[in-house]
C-alpha cells in the first residue's frame, strides 16, 4: 500500500505515473479529498476522464477499486446487500430433512454473514488488507432522488444498518469518487458533503499530453493533427461532442490503419470512432469535413 501524496505536486505526479494527465485545479481538489477524507464529486461531459481518475488513484495507491455503476431504478439491495435466498432455501430443506426443529437457531444461522451477498457499498465499508478501498459511484445522475437520500446517510457517517445484523461502520472511510454527466441536477445536500470539481474538455496542449501518455506510438505530427481536428469538431453544433476517450479511440483507429496524416477520406472512413449519433455524422461530411480540416491546420500553425 502506497502512502498518500504529501502535496498537490505529488498528487499530479502520482497520477501522471498512471498516464492520467491533469491540471493543477483537478490535482488540488484530488489532493484535498485524500488529505481531508472527503468524497470527491466530479461533474462534466461524458468522456472527460472522471471515471479514469478513480482507476488511477486505486492503482497508484495500491488500493482495491470498488465500482458502483449507477442506472435508473438502482435500489438499496443492489447497491448495499441482499440475502442469498437460494442458499437459505437449501439450508431450510436440509434442516427439515434432518429433523432439526429449532427454528430460533435456524433463523439465526440463515441471517448470518454466511448468507449475505455483499454489494459495492457494503464491501467498501469493510476492512481491506491493502487499506481503505477507492469507492467509485459512477454516473450518479442516472439514479433517482430516493437513492441519493440513502447515499446522503451512508456517506455522512460511513455506516449502514442491516436489520438482521446491526450497524456496520467503516473503521477507516473509503476514498470516495462520485461522478455525474449532468443529465440531471444532483441534490445540493449531497454536493455539500463533497469537494466539487467540474471536469471540462482539456485545452489543446493538455489533450496532446494525454494522447502522448496513452498512445506513445502515435507520431508527434499525427497526435497534434488528431487533437486539432477533435477540438475543431467540438466547436460544431453536435448532439454529443467527442470526449477525450473518443480522441484516444480515434487515434488508435488511425494507427491501426497506418495513417500518417488526416485527410477527408480518412475522416469519412473513421468518423464513427468520434461521433456516436447518425445525425452528427451526417453533418460532418464533404465540405464540412474540409472546412474543419482547414480550421485544424490553422490552429496548428497558430500553436
């Protein structure tokens, strides 16, 4: 288990070793979250690296990453715990066949930890040999307000109550990262218990750094052309702008095709790596592609 970083610069350097390139603002809030033991709430467009920072922290600190992927209809049993009803029924049938009639002892056995299925939140509260885990609560905005209210209680004291077993409290609180793509507003009460940071699309040089870190085999020329085109693309009126994840995917496609430069034909053949909606793809064809390439080349000349 690695020690927590001692400064903002150490935090940025630690993340950089995991190929996660971040600015000082994000590095500062990540350091403070670790230092103060407060949850970190990251909000921003999809594909800007919110989830990746949790992975980078877990790897760099040598901690287990526990991920709770949120979705519409997520309830407490799916996030916290549930009983293994199949195993309980087998135990009941076995007891009946053996003639064991002590219902009190049987009930105590059935609702013991042996029959408990632990979900991410409960796992995160338990002790781990490598130290408190990194708990990633991903895309919180996909859930509903009742689940938010439950999280509010769970993250305030880092404890939960299981009626059959009692209260379970974390000896050491986990490192908590919450993310939101802002498809809806998350309640202020939850945000107030966290440190907050808006993760925006990176500026040109920062995105070049990210691409170099993730794809060192990509040439300098192609790297800069890719980033310049993607940044020009983000200036268009699209339903969904490409994130950094799409930039990396597109560069991988170009490398796989042995492309040495970006041309209108190359863009047309690989646009599905950047844009995920047909209406957006239909906008970026023919003369539009040429215009965006001209903008990208102009940006490269200006850099």
